[in-house]
């Protein structure tokens, strides 16, 4: 509608100007009415000025509107009730567009403030920056952890936290890292997790910083408490009967000494009781010595001596070593090797120790089954960024839930002759290799131990 008014007025003014020009030409060439010609010329000039003013006014209004949009200034308003209906429709359209943009901007600002409030409410540090290191987001927790209330570029951390800066620059998408950070007089252990995304053609890295120092200290206290309970339990189980038996032997000796002083002979039965008591005390003392040795072994596990290890060769050696023992117990041992050999940097002796421990446990778990069978499967697993996965399966009766939760606790065992350190040592060895050990079992079996390296 507004465009029709604009076009009609423009055509009218152009038409009037053309008529004035035609009239001026006729008067100049066919008459001598010079005054009339002058008046027509003046009218033509006014018409041309009005036409130019009309077009320039429209251009000015459109330019002003576009500039306000470009600078996100949606406060400018145009008079909708102009004396000219053509401009009234144009101004009304301008105001509607500006109002729509202003609404979008208000919603975007509200959404940004909402997200900002959530980010500030989160109890972990959040930091985001672009490929040049320019900081785009930094919540108050991150500011406190980094002691940088006005961090504009992560390179500013080079003086205060160079180790953290190196991790921030090198860490990739969905990767994690640990950084020790000195915060005023305290020492913090930060867990760093990164997410990389591309927004509007720009690469943005989002970092979460979580101080796990308190959790580690709490876990350390709980570990020490658990270990003290285990040590106390084992020592009490050994010392209490030794004390009782020592008291009994001492009483027998006192009675026999008293009888000897009265001229009686020492009875054979008393000597046998004393001998049995001393042997029992020796056995329990030897058991305590073995317990202490196992404890020292668990606490002083040497660091792995890394070298290139062939997984296929390692599994073949373990199979050759344990096959006679399995055949003697009537348990089938099957080893499935990957089609293409996998090599990695590891300590072959320690890995062999872990596999032997798991295979022996699996053999004992399925010995009572009708068709006892233990399987070893090895394969590459690129999806989870591990070089190799090794699974040890048995078709035993499974592991109860209450035992499953305590399976890797040092000195915990359900075996009569077990030391309770085999799985704990295996877990510690896997951790020192940068891997992990997991168990999956259910009532009725099967049980699967998975090594990830």
C-alpha cells in the first residue's frame, strides 16, 4: 500500500515536471510571452526541487533506518502519523521492523543473563577462550582459582601458572588433565576438562576447573582408616590367640616346675601340650610375618620398566605357562588373539603378573562347574582411545554384590588360603601403566575382568 502511494506521487511529480517543460518550450518558441515563460521556468525549478527533496528524504530515512539496524540501535522511532500518507506507511514499517529486532535483542539479552547466572551459580570454574587465547567467559569460581579477576587472555597466566597455561594450550576435545596450582599460601590440585566447539567459524575451547584437593584428602583419610581397620583386624586375629596360648603354656610350665620341685617327673602329656603350643605360636608368628611382607610388597610396588611389548606374544607365553595347571584341574583355557598384533609400551613382567593372577582366580571360580571354561580375548579399541582391551572370562557362579564392592580392597579375600593382595596389586599395576581394571559379574555368571591399556 505504502509503495503504491510512493510510486503514484513520484509519477505525478515527474509528469507535472514534464508538462511544465513542454509548456516552457512552446511558450519560448511560438510566442513572445517572456513573463509567462519566466513563471513556467520558476515553476519547473520548484517542481524539480520538490522531486529531488522527495527522493532524498526517502533515501535519508532508509539510510537512517539501516544505520540503526547495523549499530543495533532499536530505540529510534519514525512518526507514523506524517502529513504525507506515503511516508506514514514507510515509517510504520520501519517501526515494526525495529520493534521486532528490539524484541529479539531483549530475549537474547535475557537468555544471556540467564545463562550467565547459571554459570556463576555453578560450583566449578568455567573458562572459555578462542584460538588466539582471548578469554570469552570466566565465572567467579575460575577467577578465585586463578587469582585473576580481570583475565583477558590466557597468556597472562604464564607468570602465575605456567603449567596450567601449557595444559590449556595443549589439551584437546574431551580430554582431561591434572594440574598442581599454588593459590596464595595453599596448594590446589585442579582437574581440567576441555570441550572444543566451532561457533560462527571460530574455534572455542571451554574449560572446567575443579579443585579436587579436598576430595583427595578426604579419600586419603578414608583409605588410611580402612587400612588401619584391616591391619588392626589382622593383628588382633593373630595376637589374641597367641597371647591366650602363651598364657596357657606358661601355666603348664609353672605347674610342671612346681611338680619338679616336689620330686615329680615332667609328664609326657604336658611336654606335648607345650610343644604343640609353641608350634602354634610359631605358625601364627610366621603368618604375621607373611602378612607384613605382603603389606610391604603392596606399599612398595616398583615403577614399571617400560619396553615394547607384543600383546600376542605375551598372551602366548601366559597360555603356555598356565596350560598344564589348567589341564590338571580339568579347566579349559582358550586364548583369542587379535588378527593384527598390537604393541605397546609396558612392563611385560608386571602385565604377566596381572594376567596370571586373573587367570588363576578365574580357574578357581569355575572349578566346580560342569564344563569349566576360561577365555581370554584381546582386541584393539580405538573408540575409547585405548590401544588394547584384554578380557578374562569364566563361566563360574559369579561374584555376589557384597563381595563385588570390596573386591579390590587390600587384604580382603574370600579364600581360606588367600592373602587378599592379588587384585589390589593388579589394580595398582594397571594404574601405574595409565590403564584400568574393571569387573562385571552377575549371579550365575559369567564373570569378566577387563584390562584397558
